[in-house]
């Protein structure tokens, strides 16, 4: 009886604000030079609070969400992908990279106008492609100063002082490089403020995701994509930190009032890796069966920072401010920032799929899931690494798993009809009927 | 010609036997020495430290046979090499290993390690977070600390201390091997190289499978013979081969069946494995760390500058390269990311390139046609 409305539902009150913040971000970046400011480019995973010490007129363009925006527009995406291929870049490389490069080659910004060339690149290397992504950007743009940090010190459960030292050392070098490259004097107070904002943003996002443990879930994953994206754009920004607190309050209220994301929730699922951005309608298709995706390690752990709570559950990591730590200087800020970021759940799986499987099993149990959807994502080797072992581990733990192959950013590699047929079969194995029909 | 053929066979027989019978060698080595054998997955593995502990480090390579055992473990969009290596483990072909370790490099081969850890019973496994930012002054101090942790782990496993003297001896043995290999490669600079690309590959691949002291002795003998050796065939077009991991002897043999010789390579299975020494100056772990940080990099560590492009051009010039075959293991992102820049640089230096994508097995017939056409193009250049 998937069509039976069991729960009341309501649109999110802060939805419009989320959309406005996102658009403003892309406009700010494009107009930075008109305002006498600086533009930098780098990944959503980068230590984005650090360039904030250059001034309040510094705007960024984070690469993955920008490329996802391109992928959402299938026609523009196809032109970008073909432009990258024509320029001799292999078709099986990261789809985000190829969309991004195509946008430069075509000199078309997804939000209107020509592609705004960054003044410098501020990146970190998390997979085989991240640092090299911007080598090509620099090639295509005729040379851009490029600083990149290595974060591959091993999983957080093996953290040691020399690992933090390695990161912090690179951060200090990066700040010197920023000063040399831009000719600006670095302001530690601005750094400390940005780092504190990021602690708030990333902890609050984890808290928001925790509310989805509730049945019925107050948020569905398709909607979460439009909310978590702010953390991938500007996690160090005061407005984002404040928006997430507003969102947290609203989600808490939805739980207290029993407001559900979908009215007919009867099956709780999670996905894995980035979705095929041009085909988000598959999430709505699932809802026809009364199935909701409550999130994923990706939506929870790319931006959210988590910790074990005293009751054994997974919850938002207490920020240094909540722990009563007073951040006084640059080195202290960088050390706390390095330690905080290295605990990011979505970084752990780079070292071992078994760590990821453990986290996924934990989510499946605490969020009371009935099944798991694994997107074997040809577009991202970084998040698909070890995914086959995740499948085996989840099955061994007793969870029904559906794997489907696709690509987050290359629509040519996603067969929508075939995936829907797989959904039909999977839902049937879970005992669900479409729209309540037998 | 007949006597030359016999000499060829004898000259390289030892190396070829070691490569083909690596399991037998390792088992006999264990019996002979009572030591343990460690399989490693990437040439960033600090072999000196393992050797100093009385361990035989051996590189885990594939078999170039089609297999059907890795599909449940590694998504098919990852490189065929990493799947081929895992297949060897799943089929029990490395049942003589006492441990496995990986020095962090690409995500592809990392999956071989983690799946091996999970599904193939083994006494010891170790993940070494080899830094990627090797152009940073922070990399060597970080790796030095990581080597201390690795050393502690090995000592705990073996129940013995790895002393300074043993580390010095291991460095000496390894540096000697590198210098001997380098001397063999130096001979390839000549107008008439006394060994083919296939023979050079035989020599350098076997060095990754056997005790370096045995290999050093064989290399001494080889060098003595090579100095007197008259090549049995004309050199023809001087080629370079570069790109991803490559131990495809059949392909090399096919290319050299034409009027062409590979005179140099840039592979992790070739020059990148041995090109740099450990320089002794103070703390030995620091020296070892420095060697691995400063070696010719894998593309996954070659950033923000692409230093390998310069290195490849220098090799091409020093070895009188006339054409380059750029190969890539299918789906190998790090190399795919460098190939456009490398190709441009080689072409700008007047060196034409042929790009080929490798899988576990290569379509030798199709590649033969493409290679022949490429060589004809290069030879026409000579003519006109």
C-alpha cells in the first residue's frame, strides 16, 4: 500500500534560502574581480578556510559541485564532455573533471557568461586525480599558480602527532605561498573565524543528518543534495554556518511534529557515492514504492564531521568551541583544523573498503534501514574505490543490496530505463508494490 | 648466427628462469635462509628495510591470463593490472608469502591489497602511508617517521630487532643492484646496444622477484658478457616505451620482431624502479625516506609540477630515441592524466608517439599492424 499517506508532510521553510545562497555563491565568484577581490579554485574537500585569511573579498569556485551543476544540465554537460575528449582527455577519467575542463575549453560558465579564470588554485589531493585535475586547468588557462596539499596520512583511527605535523606543515607553507602569490598580508583573525565557522557548519550538518534516524524521516536524500551542497561550496562561511543552524532547528521541529519527507514512507534505504546528477528523478521513482533514501555515507560524511557519542550512537562531533577550547593563534587553529578534517568519514574509505563497510553497517542499523543501493559510479574512482567489497560486506551483515552501474556526470553512461527495471525487481524482493498495486 | 643464438639463451637464462619460476625461487630461498617472504604492490615499498629484517621482498605482478575471479571484489572500471594481481592471490599462486605490504600509490592497486587482506589468509599485512606530496619539504620527515613505525611493526612481527648494521648492509646491496642495472642500461645508449628491450625487461623484472645478492652476482656476469657481445640483429629504429606498469614480454617481443629496438623505458617495472640510489648521510631511515621521496615519481605523486616530463625528455635525448610508444593500462587515471602533456612534450621535441591501451592480454595482431605503420612512418622520416 505504497500510495497510502501515513504521515503528514510539508515543504521546508528554508528551501528558498538554500537556493538563494547557492546562486549567490556562483555570482560572487564570477563578480569577484569587479569588486576588486580575488578568485580561487579548488576542491570541495580543500581546506577552504585558509584562503579566507587573505581578506573578506576572496571568493572560491569548488570544482565538484560546479561540475555536478553542469552534469544536471544534460545538454551543456554533453558539450563539455565532448570538448574535453576532443582536447585529448580520456573518456573514462573522472566525469567531474571532464565537465569542468569542458566548461573552460568552451569558455562558458554554467551560471552565465564566460568561464571566470581563477587567480590561484588551492587544492588537496584525495584521490589519484585531485591534484592533477588542476594541472590540466592550469594548462588550459595558460598557467595559474597552484598549491596543493596531501592529506593521505592514513585513517583517523591510526592518527599520530607526526601525521598532523605533516598536514600542518603543508598548511603553513601554503599560507606563505598565498602571501607570495597574492601580495597580500595574511590575517590570522580571519583564519580563526573561518575555521570556527567550518567547525560549526560541519558539526551541524552531522546533527541535521542524525535527525533522519527518526521514523518517518524528516528529510529525503534528493532534497538533502540541495542542502548539503552549501557545505561543499562554502563550509567556512558564516552565512552557511548560520543557515545550517536554522535548518537544524527546522528539521528538529519536523521530527517533534511528525512531519515526514514523504507521506508514504514504509521502506528506508540509503544510497552510496554521488548520484547520477542528470537523473535525480530515480529518487522520486523509488517513492512510488513507498521507499525513501534517508541519505548515505556520501551525504552524511562528505561534509558532516561525526563522533561516537557516550550512548554508543553516531552523532555530530563536538566542536572545539563546544569543548571550551579558545583558539588563539594560527598554529593552534591549523592543528585543530587538520585533526577535525582528517576525521571526515568520507576520507576513511580511501584507505580501506572495510572501514567504509563498518560505517555503512552502522548507518544501516542506527537509521533503521531495510536495504542499500550501491551506485557503481564510473564517474568517480575515488568514491567507487572498494565498492565491490562494500557490497560483499553489507550482504554478509544481512542487508539486502542493489547495485546499479552509472556515472554521476556523464549521462552517456547511465541507462535510466534499465536502472528502473532493477529498482522494480529490488523493491519486489523487499515486498513493496508500486503505488500500492498488487 | 646459430652460436649467437645459443649465447643469447645462456646469457639471459638465469634471469628468465627467475621470472618464470618466481614461486619456486621464493620457496627455495625460504628453505635456504629460513627467512620470510613479503609480497609488495608498488615500487614505493621501502625494500631496504624489509631486506634488513631478513625478509625477501617480492613484487606481486599479474599473469596476463584472462581470469574470472576478481569481479566480486574490484569494480571493473579499475585497471586490469590490479585485478590481474588479485587474481594471482585468489588462485593461490602466491601461497608462499608470509606477509603483504603496500606503499600508498594509486587507488587501483590499493584495492588489490585490501581485498587480499580480507580474502586471502596471510600472517602479516601493512599499509604504509607513503606521502603523495613528494615535492614538499615536509614529505621526507613525514616518511621517516612512517618508516620508524613500519620498522617497529616488522620487529614485532619477526620478534627481533633490525639493527643499524643490517640496514646499512641492505642499503649497500640495493644500491649495488641499482648501479649494476644502471650500467646495463648505459650500454643501451650505444649505436648498437648489446641487448634488446625484451632482454632488458627480463633483467629488470627478475630483480623485483629475487634476492638482490643473487641478482647482483648474475648482473656482474651479464655485464662481463655484454661487454663482448655483438648484437645478433640490427638495432633499427630506436624506441622508448613509457607509461603504466608494463611486464608484457609478448608485446615487446612483437615490436622488436620488426626493425626496431627499445633502448629505454619509463615504467615502474623498469627504470623508475631502480633509477635513484639511497644517499648515505646521517640517519638511515631518513636516507631511505629521502630516496623514495626524490625518486622518479609515479604520476600520482607528480604534482604540482610535472617533473616526469622533463625526465622523459632527458632520457629520450640521452638514449637517442627516434620514436616513443606510450602505453597505458586501461583505466589508469594517473597516467591518463599525464599522457596528453607527455605526448605534447615529446612531439614538440620532434619525437613521434604511438599511444596504445593495454589490458591483461593485448590484441597482438591489431597492435602489430599499428606498430608496423608507426615504424614505417618513422623510417620514412629517416629516408627524407
